[in-house]
């Protein structure tokens, strides 16, 4: 972020961030990466208070100046920072594999953001993410139009995955011969939940009472094979019957055919880890207020989206790097508490302010003392569908 060559890559105009101003590019980036949840003016005053070694807020820059300066900043900055952060955290990620494979959960979530007449920012969008359930980090994230299909979003993100190394966890919205063929031909292992109504072989298996069965799926249709550049060949997969603690039966489909190395009994807990991406979206929406955009243009949504995902990754790594990761560990860091504790000093720490870096050690010690207990086999049945518990449209009451 302090690299002068980075400015050349992320500025949107030749004159952006070239003059000696109070609101420099590193300060802009650090402010947004801290996870802005309050008003823009309050966030600015709090950051400059930390920069000035004061315990209160300092008025150094106006919200209007921030709004003008952000137009010269490309949202690519936060994608580059996330990729760099993931590279630094690679040893931590590699230590949390499942049978030598890195687990990756894919899912999409609808966003409803605040708008104003006369501006280009529309109300509805889709956020798609590839999430690492073990280290609790977002590997990839992208914004899409509200009328897009989640299956197409996944196709566009397949290049992010590593063949023969990543194990993709999918819900029922991504099934189909084309998706299975695409993953198999790219040599990307997967485990997905399937419905009996989508494949005849799944229906027969569900009625058979068997624990597992290897079946062969038909080749994708000619048009789909042409669109996605696939070979029209049949795909061999393995069906597994999984019974939840509540007694519900679900069928899982996987490309891992070795029953000795990957026993059927382990796939129930494996698929359950996909739920962590749902928790990540809930944290981004409710705690980091992802839908409360700090501007009225699409660029502001892109910047907030990338910055808040990066802030969530930073808080997760800072609170979890020294935690024990073994079967005897019965708790995990409280992500919500970590976000609240790190928020006041995170921006200044990114700018290497000495007094904030000195306080970071004490804050991390308190975060590690605040953990959530893990209770095996505990579940919370989803209630009947109703209105979301949070306020949309910038969370403002009428």
C-alpha cells in the first residue's frame, strides 16, 4: 500500500493522488480497509485522531473531499491487496487441509443497496465468493448484475481454483451435467448436494437404501459443450447417502471415487463446512454493513465491496494465526468481537503508526481470550422463510 509504483497501477487518471494533499492514497486505502460502518465524516475524524496520537476525533478532511478523492482510485487496489494477503497467509492455509485438499466453498448472495434518483447505482446486485472454510478466508469475490445466474458466476471463477488441489463444495443451485463435466475435465475435485428430481440415477439411488454407488452421467448437451468448450464425454461420479442428526436424508455427489481414502462416512461433516460461506456473507452484511454503500456511484460499491472483504480477511488472520488448530480444540475466535476490537486501530496499523502498532498486541491478546465454543452435531433448523432480520437500503428506518 505504501509502494509508490502501486499508485501508477490503481489511479484512474494521470493526475489523481499526485499533489501533496492531506488525504493521500495510502490513507484513503487504509480508511476503507478498516471496515467503514459509521458515517464517512465520523470515520475520517477517527482515523486522523489516531494519526495525530489523540484519543478523540480530529477534523482534518471533509466527507466531500473523500467523495471527490475516491473517484481517482480504482477498486483493483483491494483485489491486489487481497491476493497479496492470501500469498502471505499461504502457510497458514496449507496447515488446514482435508486429506491433502484445500476446501473451497462457493456461493452467491443478493445485495440490496441504498440508491438515489439520478445516480447510476442500482438497488439489486449479486455477490459471488469462493471461501476457504478452514482458515475462514475469502479467496475470490466478484460483483454481478441481479439478473445473473449463480452457475454462470461459478463458471467465470473456475480459473481461480487449483486443479487436483482444491476440493469445491457446492449447494444444490450448481448441479447439472455441464457443471459436473466442466469440473471433471478441469480436474477440480468437488462435493455437491443433489436433488432426486434432477437425475434419474439419483432417484434410483435414493430409493435403493444403499450407502454409496458409482454411476455414470450422460455427456453434456452439444450446445453447452460448445459454449463452455467441453468434450462431450460421459462423467463417472460417486453418490453418497448422508443422514443428518435430525434424521433428514440427503444425497451428495462427488468426483472422489476412492472409497478407501475418502470413506463415505466422512462426507456429511465435509459438506457441512460449506455453511461457513453463509456465515461469512452474514458477517459482511450485518457486521460490516456491506449493503450500506458509502457513495452513490457503482465505483463506490466496488470499492466498499473489495475493501470490506479485505477487512474481514485481515481481522480473521489477526485473531486466528496463533490459535491452536487440532481435533482437541473446542472453540474458535469470536469473529464479531474481533471486528469490533480491531476496527478503531486497523487503519492506523496499516499506515504503520507506532502507538497503534503498540496497542495491537494488547488488543490481540483480548481477542484470543474471547472465543466461541464449538459443540459437535449442534444444529439450528432454518425457520420458515420470512423477511430478513436486517434493514436493507442503507439500514435507514422510514
